[in-house]
């Protein structure tokens, strides 16, 4: 069976190591905060927060505590707050070990498109371009195919790029793939998903 959104987030949390500072993108990546467990991970948000906790329980939301996606979150005893300039200084200065981001398309060479579809109203790039340029490792978490059943892992991206050759690992509902020389390499598949099924759902070259 393909992974659910929650299972994809849990698998992405397994990518993180003790002591890392990590940024979570909008969408499925925000769920990763719920699966960190006992690991010593510090979550950073572009809007000026270092040390985010998991999502609050219903009825315990604080409207003044939000992440970059404007979702209510919780704070920790060690949480620190600062201005946006300081936040982006951390990102651009290489202080963030890993960014877990969503995507609309990923190319086999690691190109990432995750911020706009031409003709549709968007609020702007946000911090995505800074993140892919400044962090040490970029992990994408997304559905393997779009709503039309078309692969989101492509030979070349068709949408405007967020960054060129920036993606290291891709986690989809069908499995985990690494960007390597010549294309993508299958690391593992979701339970009951065969490598043949994953290959058939992928336009990008699998080596």
C-alpha cells in the first residue's frame, strides 16, 4: 500500500539526526514536527521562530504562534523569537542542516519547482529559494503523481524553478529515491509497492 501523508511525514522524520537545525516547508512537511519524538531536533521557521513544538490539540491553539504557513503551532521551553532578517541570516549563512519541502515537480537532476503555477495567483516565493540555496541538505516530500495521475518526477521540470540541482532525496507515497549521477536511485519502496510499480509511475530516469 502507498504511504499516507502521515506515514510520509514519519518517514521524513527518520532522515533527521540529533543536533540538527531543520526547516519544514508548507504542506506535508509541516506534519514532520509530530514525528520527531525524542530526537534533539530544533525546528526553525522563516517568520522568526527557533524551537517549534508539534501542532496544538484542538482548543489549545494560540493565534499568535504560527509557522511560515500560517498554521498554529506550539512553543518549547527553549523557543527563541527574532526578526525576519535574523531568520534569513541563519538560512543564508548555512546554519540550517536540512530543509524538508513540498514540491510540484522534481527533475532527475535535482531541479526543484515548488512555488508557482503560471496563471495562478501566488503570494510570492516566500523562503523557498533562500532555503534551497543555503541549507546543507534538501529533502522533498510529495505525492508521486498529480491529481491527473501524471508523474511529478520528471526528466525536466516544466514549471518555474525554485532551485537548480538542489534536491538530495525525494520521499513520495510510493517510496524513497535519491538524486544521483544519471538520474534517480530507488532507496526503498512503500509496503506492497513493487519497484516495477514505482518505475512505471515515474517519468524521470531511474538508474
